[in-house]
C-alpha cells in the first residue's frame, strides 16, 4: 500500500482497489448490512435483534456454528443473522430465536 504524504496513512494500491471492487460487486458476496436511514419500524426492530445475537455471540466467545446450534438453525442462517441479513426472517421468527437464548427477554417499543 502507498502512503499519502498529507497524513501518512496507507492507501490501497490500484490492484487492491480493483480486487475490492470486484469482490464487493459480486451479488453473492455476504457482507454486513448497514441500516438504511429510511428503514421501516420492522426493519429497525429486526436490525436490533440481529445486534443482540452478535453481542451474545461475542460476549460468550461463540463461533457462528455454536450460535446456530443454540438457536436450532443452520450455520448459513446464523451467518445471515450476524451480517444483518434479516430479510429472510420474519419479526416473529427473530423474536422466537431471541427467546431461545433469553426466555425472559422483553421487547420495548419507544415512540
């Protein structure tokens, strides 16, 4: 990587940038989704629940496959959860999964 003189930060080479553009433009690439500023209430709720799963996994030093086993889902579905790919889950389904990890969990709506 080249360094920019103005701030001494490393900047990716042209080859690195081409590789990144190719990888991230692949429709099968699974990256972490960012919540849209125009997200619906349901999307925001799903996003927050996915965040709970991520925190749960990291707090307990679990691998995705361990999280999947605790939730009773395939590892690929757990991967979707930890990358905020919540569109394949209904809000009801996410709440049921949340309840498996924390039976006393509550969900509070703040308007």
